C-alpha cells in the first residue's frame, strides 16, 4: 500500500511540475528563453566548480564568477519565471504564493569553515529585476538565535523548504535550511522571513514559544531555531501538513557529553513545532511511542556525496509552492 501511495504522489508531482513549467514558460518570450538557456550553460560550469573544485582558491573564484553571471542572467526580462534547472548545486525555491524566490548555496573554505551565499528575487509586474543579496554573518555571530536580522547580516543556510502562514493579514514565511557548519557537525535551521513596509526582508522574530528541548535551553529572545548534530547522523527536520507541524528528531549525546554538539544523534523520538495564533509552539513529544527507522518520512537530502543538491525533490517542492498558497 505504501509503495502504491509513493508512486501516486510521485506521478502527481510530475504532473504538477510539467503543468507549472509550461505555465511559467508562457511569461518568457522565445528570445528571453534562448538568452537564459545560453546564460545557464555558462553558469552551470561555475556552479559545479563551487562545490567540486579541489582547491579553495578555485571554489571562491568560481563563486565570484557565478555571482556576476547570475546577476547578468537575472537582468533578462521575466527571468523570475526561468527555473535554472541545470544549476544542480544551487538551491532555488519559490515561495508558496510565488511572490519571491530564494537562491542559496555554500562555499567550503576548509574543513572548518563553510560560507553561505544567497539572494532573494522578487516577482515584479513588469518582469524587471528586483534582487536582494544576502550576506552571511554567521561566523561573526556568537549568538545567532537571539536577534532579528536584515539581508546585510543574514544567518546563512541552504534552504530546502518554505512554509507560508498568515497572521493578522500578514504573510509569514518559515524557512528550513541546512548548514554544513564545521568538521564535526551539521546544523539545520528554522528561520522566519517577513517583509517590512519598504519591501525589505526581515529574518527572525518573536514567532517561537517553547520551554526546553533535548539539546538546548531557550530564552525569551529566541528569534530562530536550530539543531546541531553529528556529521554522519541522518536527521529529520521538515514540515508535515497533515499534522500542521514542523517535526524534527529528538537528539541526545551518544557519548554522554552534552556540551559537544558533534556527538548528538537521533534517539528515535520526535519533537516539533505547531503553528497556533501567530507562533510556532514547541511540542516536546510528537508521537506517544518512538518510531523505528523509516517509519516517519525523512526530509529530502540536501547535499549528496559530491555536495550537489537533490534537484528533483527540491524542484518538486518549489513547483508545489508555486501551485498553492500553502496551509494558512
């Protein structure tokens, strides 16, 4: 029964993707499409080397060329509707209401330092470019969870999910993202994105309500949330629309060293956040009994062994975001 359901949903996603891709393509003229196809061919080479070049100097040089060429490509009218499917090491997510999309990726300096890159492209009525670059300030921040931030001091992540909610008539976007972080541990982030009256992005905010989770104690000024865990551990951190919850693994130190986050691994239980009255309310225990491996659907694997992004799953989610406004 489970396999039948999986095949059904996969077929459903493909139909949506093909239909939406055709619909979005109607915004592009043949000339615009051809120009962006040509630009994408050049971009894909540098996007690949950002992750796969053996030396840091090569990775950063490719990153520099990629950024300049991406901006040039996005200046093509109606580029918002071009999917850039060939950029497999770059995350490209549309908001559920299609008001913007976010490009994110990371550059590895060495085993200890990963730098995230990003930009928000806003949808415009005339097809012109409105692009907001995101500058990663993670390495300069001792307490990244406790502050509201702008695009100039963004806490970087490679985003794999955007959840749209609404409170008092205002859209509130929750971003789920991945950060390779350092040599021993990874992080997954849950951040909030809103836009002020000037259309400027604001990251974080008082949208969390919880007492304590297994890995961290949280104060009143919690503006975003993260888990940090062993580099080799597989973790769940994703939104389940049927539960109206973000569900993530309950973590424990496998060596009984709670101060060392690189020792944290899932123990089979799940915690979560449920949207209620404009806040994500923390839930200590999502299920009454621990689940065995594979019983709960895992979130998509952001990076493969070569550092590339699972483009098919990411595109499916982004295309679904373009199709519906999401759970409000």
